[in-house]
C-alpha cells in the first residue's frame, strides 16, 4: 500500500510555550489577557500557561505584552510541534506528553530563578559585591526561631 | 545578538534567559520545527529524512548507536552555528537511554572542544534562593559580555 504523501500543517508558523509560576498571576488570567490581544492568533490554554501559534512577529508581540504583567515569573521557550499534533499530543498517545518530565523538573526550580531575576533587576544589585555560593559561609547549627518567624513573615507578604 | 547553544537543549530556564538578555537560544525545538514543516520529509512519525543519518555520520562513527547519529543530525549543525554556549551539568531531565546518554556526552565533548574558540559557561542548577541569585547573575554577566540588548 502506498502511503499518502506527508502534508505538514501550520507551515511558516512558530509555536512557543508560556509558563507562569507566580503568586500574583494565574495561568487562567494570563490566558484571558492573551485572548484580548491575540488578534486571531491560535492560543491553547494549559495548566502551566499556554501555547501560542502564529507568525514569529505575532507571537513575539503577544509574548512581549504578556511578560509586562509579571516579568520575573513568566518564562518562554520554543516548541517544535504545534498544539494537538498527533505525534505528540497525549490525547493520541496516552500518558504524559514527551517533554513533560523536563518541564516538571525545571518548574520545580523556577522559583529560584525568579528570585535571581528580581535580584538582578533590583537597583541595589549593581552596588552589591558579587558573591558566589562557594564563598558563602552558612552557619552550622539549627535554625533559630526568630529567623524562622522572619522567613515566614517574608513569605506571607 | 549572538547564537547561544544551550545544554540541555530543551531547557526552559536557559532558553528564556538567553532570549531575555537579547540573544538567540539554539534549542532543538527550532530544528524539529524545520523538519516537520518540510513537505519532503519521508517517514513520519519519525521526522527523519534519508539525509539525516548522513549528517550524523559527520559527528559519530557507524559503530556508535544509531540513535546517536540521528540525534547528532539535529544537534551537530546547532553546535557548529553556536557563537557561545551554556552548559548546565546536573541536568537530570536529560537522562535517557543509550542513544540519549551517549549523545549528551558527545554534545558536551564537542562544546568543550570548541571552547577554545567560543565562550562557554559551565554551571549547575540552583537549589535555593542564594544559588538562584548567583545562577542568574552568572548567566546575565556572561550574556552581557557577548553584546546585545535586554528584551
């Protein structure tokens, strides 16, 4: 039996993932904002953010505007396949989508990167002397109660 | 604006930071996209063309696992195109079968071999806030050293 010729879809488009991990912005609110400015570009909502498919200019314009909402907590990367592609979509394959585990691993570390981005953009960071983890001397011993209370209060703010 | 190869090549964190600081991340998604949007591709769903193993042979001999040659057909041209590289060393997410594991070793070897001619940053993933601050600062300093504008 002769196979039908391969017909690619979405030629000339790019697809980008937008991830959000923020105490102030939910994937849903980000998606709503994306729909407002999408102007017909394809957007697929996901649990972690969304996928945007369109021409490179359109996608970059939307991403630039979305980043303004929460610049330190929104992350973007390219995707090779368009959303719903039968070779990757878990609706056809079952189980987790290939690539999911990589995202799961990095999303567990992304809050530290957000912290780093905040520090890099804070005005005082330019005055601080660069420190490296190797040089940091963490005091040995149990965490003091006062210090723990301070950390909890900082997190709650 | 420089073309910066990132390892792991699917890394969200590296891809975002490179783009954020005004450069082009060379990740494998771009290569995959080119492949699947080409009408002449002959064997979906594998996304391989007869030319790909030949490209891979440039980087890996016939004795190595065939998966390495197939993967190197995607990674090899990116490494050649790279004007700088960032390697994260403790990337558990890049773990895989023999093809993936050997390809990862070969990629790191080729990048380190190329480090005489292009700048390479070797780092590890952050595990706490302090390391996160240092992680971003190191990457920012490295990327600003390459020129370009912050987006």
